[in-house]
C-alpha cells in the first residue's frame, strides 16, 4: 500500500509540472524537475553557502557608519600619514582589512582620521621581532569605509580597504605612542608593448578584440587569442628577438597564463560571486592576496612598480606551488589544490578575532596534517555565519595552524572545511633538484 501511494504521488507531481501525463511510465530526468519533485514530495534540498556573507564581516556588529568618497594620492608625491603597525600583516591594494582597536591613543588617532580623508598607512611588523619590533619601510595606504564608535561596547571597529603602495621616507613617534611618517606614493609603471613600434598597422583592427581573459574562455575568445598570437608572431619577425621572448612581457598573455594556473590550483575556480580583475595591476594584487605567501615574499611584490613584473613573479610561484607545510616543523599539511572559495573576495580572506588579532585565513576542503582540540565547536564570533569553529593545530608539532569549521545545519554545503592562517604555513615550491630527481626516476 505504501508503494502504491508513493508512486501515485510521484505521478501527480509530474502531472502538475506538465512534463508527462499521469499514465506515462518514465519520469523526467532534468535537474530542475528532480528538484521540483523533491519539493513536492517533501524532500529537503541542500543549501549553498552565500560567499558574500564573510565579506560583510557581520561579527563586528551591526549599524556601522558608512563613509563615502574616495581619496587618491598622486603618484610620486610626498604625504604625511599616520601609521598603524600590524603584526604579521602585509596589506596589498584591494585587500579588505577589518580591525578592532582597544588602545585609547590609537582609537583617538582613528577618530581624527575619520574626520579628515579617512586614510592611514599600514606597516608590517615581523612576527619574530615582536619583543623588539622593527617596522619595514614599505607599506600600503588604507581607507576606512565603515566604522563603529559606541562607548558602551569594547573596542573601536573599522573596515578599511588597501589602496596605494608607499615607501617610508622618515617616521616619528609621538608622545602618545602613535607614529606619523612622511611617505612617498609609489607609481604603477605600465610597460609598453615591445612590438608596438614595429607592428603591421594594417592589422590593428584585430588587435583591439577582447580575448576573454576573465571568466571561462569561449571558443570565439580562444580563436581571437590565437589570431592575435599569429599577428604577434608576424610582428616579431621584424625584431632580433624570437616571439616567445616578447610573450614574457605581454600583459594579455601573462594574464591568460595566470588565470590558467589559478584554474589548475582551483584558486580561481568558476563562481558566480567571483570576477577576476581585467586590469594587470588589479590582477597582480588579487593573486598576491590569494596566495599563502610569506611576509618577505609579499614585501618583495610591494616593492615592484611594474604590474608585468609582479605577474611574472606570481606566475613562477603558481607553476611551482606543490604543498602547504607547517612553518615550524615543515610537516606537510595540505595540497594547494584543496583551496576553494568561501568568500567572494577569494580563497584567502582577512578577519579579526575578539582580541584584535588579524588573521589571513586560507580555506581548504581537506587537510591531512591537522587535528582539532578536544572541545565543543563554538559559533561565537564566527567569521562564516552558519558554521561553528574548533581550534586546529599541527598533528606533529602541535602549533596552532587554524580552525576547523563545521556547519550547524545538515543541509548546508559544504558541511565542513578548514581555515589555515597564512603566517602559520609555508608554500613548498618545486625546485630544480626535484625536477631532476623525477626525470632520473622516470
């Protein structure tokens, strides 16, 4: 009897959808019809996590005041800026920086900044120099776009966005402990096309065609890319250098190769909420933010004024990226291809805990070298709404690496994932010796 009524309900559901008559024997197999039948028959459907939620940083509280406007400082100009040193944080342009500040002089400084242009400088302090901190001479301006200033609540909360790179010319510590500095805004030097002067001008109408760098490349986009490559090969015949040398400094080809490497590592996988930048400078900063690089490596990128050179450096790292290892004991923790998007800004996001410590966290599907502490998962101050966190450490040296996040609802996808701190891991790259050994074994 139960089977009869189950079949009857299924046939009625198909009849209401209009796909088949009640007497038809074969059900519809389209995805939409299966979801509709599941809803009609009372079956629950999985819920995908909204990657726009972590970008909002709702754990900082509600009713934040929004600041409007944008401050752009002239390239090469000298500016007087208040500096905010951050332990183990190398801010890059385009990166979101949430902060919770408790020190009264720093809170007073931020209030004064909000009343002016909302811009201050962020300087990295090396983590191993915390006892005797020494600031680096390269940093990034940050512009406040939201803040919360309520005296009854502990901490002064702000959300800022990285804007422009700068180099410290001179700095001065004031009586209240705050630091102000004269900085030089570093320019973005766009290298011209090396084949521009020798090009065949009769083919210029084909050079301006878009090649689909961002998102999935269609068949027509690949055809246009091959056509432009054929034109470049023709132009390169007029020079002493072969075509592949010019390709090393071609912005279009570099961006295309970087996007392909991101797809191999699944760091730039297709997502409705993710759009890779179409500008070489913006893409170079996005990759710098997405990769779990060391502080020294990020600082080296900030010192490069050319987006082409930054993309070349990042492409080299992407091609050699092999394994994520513990920074203390060098134990293997996870495969970089396990990285995925839990935030619309990319696989690695910046968050702040209730104590004011900033963590740049890379989200991973799996991690074989981590283990959780024996404690109950907590949803308090969770960076990912709908998920409870548990502290996770290295399985071998027991140092803190990150957290394991578990969904509080059974229908939430993904059900669980890992978040590792950038400062706690190091990216192992393939060396020439490794390649020679593999060739020898083969």
